[in-house]
């Protein structure tokens, strides 16, 4: 259980390219897991995510960005009362 500085970045491809958006946060881990909300420091605009493919890259501290990047997908959901 420790705090880590993590940079989150969105890309339009699985490898290479420049980030479309990024934000650095300090996240607290419990048993190696963490939860965070993106966009609180650097807002995510609709134009940022308006791409055919969106990939998330993570960088912890001064390490290199983790590989592979993770593809972000949207889902349709409904709540039935």
C-alpha cells in the first residue's frame, strides 16, 4: 500500500504517436489496486475522445510507459426501473 504518481494519456493508436490528452495524479494503492477519476485535473473534451480508436497509456513515476496500451471502448447501458 503506497502512493504513486501516475500519468494517464489517451492516444489514437496502440503504439507510437503523440497523446491526445494527459493528466498526472497521485494515486493510493491498496493491495496493488487503485481507483481514480480521469478528467478532474485536465478536463476531457468531446473532441478529445472523438476518434475511431482510443487507447490508454499509463506511466508510473519516471518509468517508461507501460505496454501494451489498453483500448478504450464505449458500451450502451440502460437502467430499467
